[in-house]
């Protein structure tokens, strides 16, 4: 089974994801889990930070998944940001 964490290691925007995770955790801890919806939070924050929508993620970064004994993230195109 291919692990999603494999993408994170090769993601050129992983620092932005770390910022979003930290912000969400701080807000959640402050207002309570029932008072903040993760999906709504991501729908607001991701476009503001220029993050790629989930449905376009693989294509935009030029990644393909392959069934291998060891999961890899080959890239068709290398983009610079």
C-alpha cells in the first residue's frame, strides 16, 4: 500500500503545510475541537497560501503513483516555485 507520507517528503510546499497544521492546532486548542471545522479551515487557508487543490495535486506536481514493492514518487516534470 502506498503511503501518503511519501508525497510529503517530496512536496516542495511542505513548509506551508507545516504552517497550516500549526495554525489549525493553535486555533483548535484555543476555541475547542467542536468549534472549528478542519475541512472549512483548509478550504479558506489553502487558496490563500497558494496550495494546490487536492483533486489537481498529482497532476500539477507531475507525480504518478506506481505499484512497486517499495513506494516511490516518480516525477514527470520538475517545477520550481
